[in-house]
C-alpha cells in the first residue's frame, strides 16, 4: 500500500501574516522507498519545516513554480543550512529559467556547499506536459500556466499498478504467489497445470494517485489538462472575489474544477486581506470536497 502525505508549510500570498507563511508545499511518497519533494520555498520555509514533521535533509528535489520572491526567497537559507548540516547528496532544483536565477542565488556570499546543486530548466511556454522526473513508481511533470511572468504548475503522477485478484485466484485454486505471476505480468499469459491463463482473467489495474500544485496562475486550460481526475488539486485562490489580477478567484477555481473533475480541492495562496477564517470557511461550505489550506495542514492520500 502506497501513501502520499502533503504538508502545507506556507499558505499566504505575497506578504506573510501572523498565521500564514510564504508558499511551500512538501510531498512525502511512501512505497518500497520513501521520497520527499518540496514545491516552492518562500521566505521562512526552513523555520516552518522545523515546526513540522518534515525532515529537510531527506529532500532531494525542489520545484519552484516561478521567480516571484514569495515563492523562492527561502531557498538561500535552506541551501545554506543543508551545507552546515554536512549534506553530501546532490540536490536537484527545477524551475522556469533555472539557469538564469539559480546561478545568481548560488553565488551570493562566500559560502561553499559540500554538495552539488543540479539545476533543471522547466519549459514555461506552450501547452505540453513535460516529464521532469521519471521513476519506476511515479512521474513528476510540469505544464506552463498564466501569471504574467514565466510560471508553471507541477503534477505528481503515481503509475498504475497491476494487482492480482485474490478472490479469483482462490476460486480457480491457483497458487497465491510465485514465478507464475511474474510471467503473467511480463508476458500477458502463463500456464499452470496444463491450462493457459490470460492476464485479464487474474489481474486488475489499480489506478495511481495524482496530485497537482498550480502555483500562481490565472485560470487556464493547461491547469485543466494536468488536473484531469486528480485526487488532489492544490490551487491558487488569492482572492475570493474577482479582482481582475494575475491570480485566480474562488468562482474561477470552481469552474475550473468542474472541467477537470478533480476529486479534492485545497485553496491556497490566500491574500492577507482575508483575516477572518470563519468567513472564508462559510464561502466554501456549500462546495463539495473544497478546503482552505492552513499552515501545517497535512493531507493523506
């Protein structure tokens, strides 16, 4: 059984408040191995990490949606702390125009890092989904979004799994494990005691989990494309009324979710103009499967 745990380390927009830090989302994926990813790294992210259950030294991949300061200003301090803690493993950082901005950040001051920082440029124009990380059990992908500066959304896609139908196995009196199942999964069929069994007779597909983080964006078709049938969509809802700015409002997210058919939606990047959390909760109360992000909120899928 695999598990995804999403931790919201920061949920405000532009300017932090007493209750909301700058944007950062941690995703922990547990399967045969444990994987840890950080999406955005606003100012104060490492302080938020120290107040959470996140182990920052286990993060090997950081994904920046765009180069507005509230989404990356925490990188400098986090990278320095990793060095002071004697990190040795390489750290991968993905972002639009990564080579342009990361070079400046990495050359600030007199520090020398005992680990390698590997930068990856992410495509920020067009409407194609780009595969950034392709592992045996999952992919992490990106797609351009609309924000006035080069910006992207990211998606975590767990790959589908082929599972053995235990009830059917018992019914047919077949062995519960062994090379028979390895062969049927690899070849599509296998023989046991003189009879050939087809893959579709004994196995079924378990659909992989799917999480999307929009970053900052106005509504756009690319978000619908990457979020189709997502188990969790984390979406910019800077405003709860239409402010005609380069972000999304609640009504716009509602329409987008109808098109994407996402199963669960968490609204984040909340403007500091909204200080009354109960009023916000009342606004989404009629909406099925909508929640408002809070700092240190954990969501398990």
